[in-house]
C-alpha cells in the first residue's frame, strides 16, 4: 500500500470531521439540531466536551492540558509509525486501521489545540467554581478566543438513541431506572478511532502478519560443457 493512499484517507476524514464541527458550531447553539431524515434514532445534537472521546472528562484544566499533550505526542509518534509500516509493507488492512486511528486522534487534537483561540464562545473552565461553564448563543470565528492554545473543547454532534426504556423492576439496585442505548454523543473523529480499534481487534491475526517480499532466486552460470557424454557423479 502506498503512503499517498494513506495520506488521502486521513485527509478525507479530517476534512469531513472539521467541516461538520465548524458548520454546527457556527450555525447552531448547543442542544438538538435536527433529526436526520426524520428518524428518532439518528440525530445531530450539538455539545462540547473538554476531555476524552465520547464526552469523557479528565479532571480540571491540568488534566485537560495533559490530555492534549498526550494526543500531540500520539500524533507525532503515529506520523513516524505510519511511515514505517507502509515502508515495511504491512498488510493493507492493518495500515488502513492505523490510518483511521491516526486521523481520529488528529481530528480531536485540532479542536483541543486551536478552537479556544479561533472561536469567541466555547465550553471553558472557571477556576472560581472548579468546573466547566457552557455558553449561550452561536459561536463565531474571532481573533479573541474563549480560551488559549491547547485549551479548546472538542465538538460532538452524532447521537444515536436507538432504544429508550427502563430496567425491569425486579433487578436489584437499578430496577425501574431508565436506560438508553446508544447514549454517547460523539463526532466523526471518535467514530474513526472506534472503527479502527474494533476492526484491529476482530482481524488482528490476519492484520499482524507482515508481508515479506519473496527473495529472488539466484542462478550460477558455469562454462561446463553439457553433452550426453558428461556424467553426473
């Protein structure tokens, strides 16, 4: 598999991810946006989160900084690693999965690094209350950002509430409580990471077989005369 193919795949995912994030952030306030094709189970629901994928948090601003730097280190390592596995001709499936994970990490890293600097509104941390504060209205591009470098919040919008019900009353502790499947709100970058990781787990035995080029068979030329009279001992 050629490196330019991997770069093209990553570029497509980043463009789709960032285009959807920027569109929804500069066109809608936080909250439900639309039910796609009228389906109740497929919605665009705009939220922001300061932490990990799928809306998980990682402590306060110090944790946020550590997480962003970890993402940055992962992307730097991933750049080197992708080049290495392409050069060494690993299986196409393994390279594609690595590219999906890399693209997802880079997509969310862009939010964390730059969104706090280029948008006037966003979910931001308030040291006085030791928590993150949401905002009202619609964000716009601005030279005066809502936060600083490495402190942007990640934009999420894909929501698939396929099942809404409640646990049977006879279950201990959770009987009667409501539950929802699938409740996380995520983005294209999160989906890219998840698809890459799940596919690797399912097909790891096949993917981790590195391709070994067949070495050419060399022949030895001699000046020995070949005839019916020559005997082989």
